[in-house]
């Protein structure tokens, strides 16, 4: 709604005229094909064309000047499909600009208001319309839409860039989410992770033959040994060597004092030599001292055989092992990823699963021996070859 001042005659105050938008009025107005007959006390009756009508009043087209504030008895005569309809009421003249006259309903009972409301709704919905009324409704809708369209302003280059960046961001986020879901689905159906895996080889394990004292004979920091080279010496008491019936019978022939002295002082010393040219791996720091029977002392790794990986997977994956297309190995402590291939599959009775032997495509360093490994087996399509 906007207000403007209209110039007036000299000596008179300028009148404020309020221009009311068609879609901001209190009552909805529409045009009808009708005539209005106005009459009043002491005034000669006259007829005028109906410009528009609402529940609040009517708009007339009348060339002769009328008195503002004057009351008239109005009779609205409508022609509806060969039927004449008349609605009577009292109106007050509220404005006149040229031949356009505005009149307000003063006394309109509820029944007439309901009839008028129905007629206005029927005209607006198109249930009742002549050719002029139909064009009027179309013009009114177009006018409102055009007026609202003009309120929209063109976007600046900065706003366009911002909208483009937002669209690109949401598109990228959607594509990333879609790719993430696809990748997770691929891992679910085409990847077998190992339950556990370690780096191993065909090593010879040197263990304590009996309870006793051990002394390592290799120089500090030695990583390789030659065949026949002394590795360690083990000292055990005589009592630990007497385990046959003949030994027990010989002890029974001795005097108690002699037997106690013999068992308490006599010791046997054993030297363990290397059976091969190998690399040495200590499962625990090599400390001289007392050791228990079967305790591992060192592992001898053959130089002519490389390291491989032993991996355990669920036994129900046995049928999928033939579909393995590639193997990814990540040794703990090493940044490099290694590829490999499955060369053997056996049943692990201890862990109740499937034990796989994986040969790396590249040699593993000796420092990787006995290290844990993350193993992923990637499968090919069911109807394709896994190799």
C-alpha cells in the first residue's frame, strides 16, 4: 500500500489519496455484468454501471458529480442465464474520481451478504462468467503475477557464484557419500580380511634340552652363523641325567653319603652347534642364566629360503580362496605394502579355522620375521578366474 499527495485547488489542503493494491484489500472484488439503480429521499433516481463489487461495497461508473457522504437506496440488478436477480441495500458515497464512484454498504443483512458472497465466489471460480467477466478474471490473475514478478531482483555475480559454489558443494558431498557406500559394499562382498597373520619361514628352533644354566657363545650383535659354529653351552646337574633303571641301580650300590655328594656336585656340560648357515633370531633377549627345559633360545632362519606369511581365515571361506584375485600385505612396523598370492591352504586344528600360506611377490626383510601382518584377500567375480 502506498500514499501520495494530490495537488488541490488554491486555498484548500492537499488530500492524501491511498492507492490500495488489488491483492491487499480487505474484501475480494470482482466485476459483474450488472446495473445499479440508486434512489434517495428528495433525490431523483438514476442508474449507473457496476464496475466492481465486494462484501464491503461497490464501484460505479457515473459521470454526474455526487455528494460525498450521501446515503442512497441501491438496487443491484444481475442478469444470470436469462434470470434476473435483484439485491437491495443501502450505500454511502465515499469517493469519486472522474466517473469512478466508490460506495460502501451501510445496511446489508446476513442473508444478502451470503448471497453476495456466493455470487462473488462463483464468479472468481469461473462457475458463473460471461465473456467480459472471464477476460477480467484472467487479466486480474496476470496483473497480480506480473506485479509480484517485478518485485524479484536479478542476482549479482557474487550471489550467482555463491549459489554455484553451494550447488557444487552439495553435489560433491552426495557423490562422496555414494562412493563411500559403494566402496563399503565392495569390501563387504569382495574382500576377506584375515583373522590373524604373522611372518614365518621354515626356521629351526633351538630350545633348552633340560633344566640348567645357559651361556650364549655368539658375539654380541651377531646376526649370522656358520654350520658347526658353537651357539651356546648348557650346564645341568647329574641328577637330571639319571633316568634309566641301570642308573638308579648304580646309585643304590653307593653309600648314602657318597650318593649325596655325587648328586650335589657332579654336573654335565653340553655345547649346541649350528646345523646350518643361517640367520639368527632371538625370540627374547639372550641373557646368560638359568633356563627351563623346552624354552626357546633362538631361531635359525635359512638363507636360501625367503619369508612368507601364515594367515588364518574362517573355514567357510575355503570355497572363495580359488577366487582370490589379489592379496594386500601390511607388515607391522613397515610402511610399504606388499602383494602376494596364496600358495597353500590347510586346516588349522588348533584354531579351528583355515590356515593359508601366502608367498609375497617381493622379498620381505629379515626384520619382519614373527611380526604381525594385516592381510586382505580381494576376490574376483564368481564366474571369473581369481588368478
